[in-house]
C-alpha cells in the first residue's frame, strides 16, 4: 500500500477530494493530514474521514525532525502539499526526492512565488488581463513554486470575471485533476521500480 500524507493550512477542499478519491483504493491510501494551524478546517475533514492528523509548529517543523520521524514511522511514501503555506525545509524535501508535489492555483511560471496564494493569485491574473488561468502540479523544491512542472490544466478568464469567479473555475480543475495525477505518479512508479 502506497501511503500518502497531505499537508494543508486551511479549508482542505483539495485534501477532502484526495481522501475521497483514494477511499477503498487497492494500492494507495491517505494515511495522514498535517497542518500548521490547529484550527484549520482541513483537520476536521480528515478526522471525519478517519484519517490521522498532526499539527506542527514552526519550532518543531524547522528545528527538529519530529515530523519526518512520524512520517517514516507511518510508512509515508509520498507527500502532497494542498494549500500548505509554509516553505518546506530542505531536510524534508531531501527525504522525499521525486515524492513530494504541490498544487498551485495558476499557470506557473507566471503568478507564482512568495505571497502568491489564495485570492492574491486570481487578483494578479485579473489585473494582468490574462485570457486564461488554471492549475500547476509540480515537484517541490526549497523555493516556492519552482519545481519541475508535472501537469497543467487551463480555464478561460473573461474580462468580467472577478477573482472569486476565477478561483471557482481553478478550484474545479484542482478537484478534478490532483488525485488522478498523484495516482498516475504512484502507480506508474510502482510498475517501473
Ligand atoms: C488551492 O487553491 C491550492 O491550489 C492552493 O491552496 C488552495 C487550497 O485550497 N495551493 P483548499 O484548502 O484545498 O480548499
């Protein structure tokens, strides 16, 4: 069984979709949800779905390997960042080479980097007069949103769209594509090595 951990800081609609998608899956299981916010709704969603949760603090996450020890103890083989707002420390990325992905709610390399999250991204897309937006699933590196791109999907942006309209179209793409892309990455790999 390939065990996945999801890192999330907020609502957790993507985490919810991923958990649902892999419920009863023969090869893949969501075994842990990690958050940096004790009150994040994603934690309730995970608990309601019977998924273990862990809350991290800056000192534990950046100052110790406690989380890494827990991930290893649980046999976590893959990490999905789905709305996780902290930079991932190098020790954790090194422990999961080509086994940690992030979903970004825009078409990288544009509209990425520090501060580009949530409505800020969609406002920037609108302000730039873009005719389309979308999602980017990419490998995680020590800098925000700079890893190799794995998958992108696009949606139209009309001049009349407000940021929340763009957000809605982008979220729909996230919910449709993230879990299947993770599944492909894991099942393809397990057949090749
Ligand atoms: C999504 O827009 C995702 O692309 C970004 O953070 C947001 C998480 O939303 N990384 P949710 O918490 O999964 O609803």
